[in-house]
C-alpha cells in the first residue's frame, strides 16, 4: 500500500490534521458562508411586525398634526372679546328699552321726531296696540284727556276684524257681549258704551267722564257682563298712566 495515500493515525488521535501530499488529487470546493437564521419567527410574525410599525408611524403622524394645531392655535384677541361683550350689552339694553324704542319709531313715522320736545301738561295722550289670535285681528286705541297732568276723561276703542263667514259665530258673541254692556251702563252717569257691528268687523267704544262716574255702580255693571273694568280714576297722574300703558305694550303719544 502506498504511504502517500494513508492518513497518520497519530494526527487523528491528537486532533491535528496531517499534511496532505502535494500530489494528492483533491477536488476544488467552493466555500459557502452559512447565513444566520432567527429561530422562532415565521412569516406571519413578520407581517404583524410590519403592521405594528405602520401603526406606530400613523400615530406619530397624528401626534405631529396635533402638535402643529396646538402651535398654530391663537386665542381670540382682546378686541374681539370686547366686541362680543359690547354686543351682549346691546341686546340686553334693546330688550329693556323696547317701549321707548317703539315710541321713538312712532314719532319718526308721524314726522314729529325733529320737533322741539316740550312738557305737555294739558292735552291728550293716545296709546295704540295691535294684537291677533288664530282668526281675529284686534286694534286697541286708548285716548286720555288730562289737565295739569291729571286725568279727567278717556275714550277706549276696540276694533275686531275677522272672516265674515268663518268667524261669524265668534264675532256675533263679541257683539252680544258689547250690547249687554251697553244695556247695563245706560243708567250710569259719566259712562257711555256703543257697538258698531258690520260684516266681519266690530267696533266697541267706551267713554268715561271720571268726575261723574260712580265707581261702585261701574264695577257692578262690568261684573255682571264680564267686561274688562277700566283701572283708571279721576285726577290720576298722566305720567303714571303712560308708564302702565308702555309696560302693557302700548305706544303712547302726547299732544296738546
């Protein structure tokens, strides 16, 4: 046996390679470096990791936008706050002084706005109010005659309008009530009631001469019919009457 083709037994035992003969016929082999592998991670886990990474990126973008909003936010300036407060004060003032505003508008429409105002101690004060129900339109006119700012007589006119056909029953009932009041006040001193009823329209007039009116008899007559008793009395201060009428929604105008 050829010694060149034999391995040294001692080298195998001692763990050292023996020299390969120069003329040994050893085929060429390509060296392959093994790739590191991560044990315990599958393709499904890779997808989950990718999803988590995408979610983190999305949260980061949202946080970045919120930071930008916080940075870009600018609180309202002092001037805007001042305008808002002024606007609310204007609304409250408008509600409180609505009767005076209504009187101002009536003066403007009557063309008496530019006239020099003066204290009227004797003359008449006309107060008007319009209202309506589901079917009827009503117009109230109250005229107060006064001397030295003291009431002496008055005239109340109520005009009720409705549909001649649909509201005929209601208007008939109102006219009947007016006629009863007329009958109950005929014998009273200082009181006059009249009713003017035409198609779809009823005009009721009440006149009072307060110096001649017996308050007890007047109360009894109105109570029997169920009418609205006038709450004003002889020599009552016209300024006090004006305040009551304005608070009730009337627009009042004084003139000599």
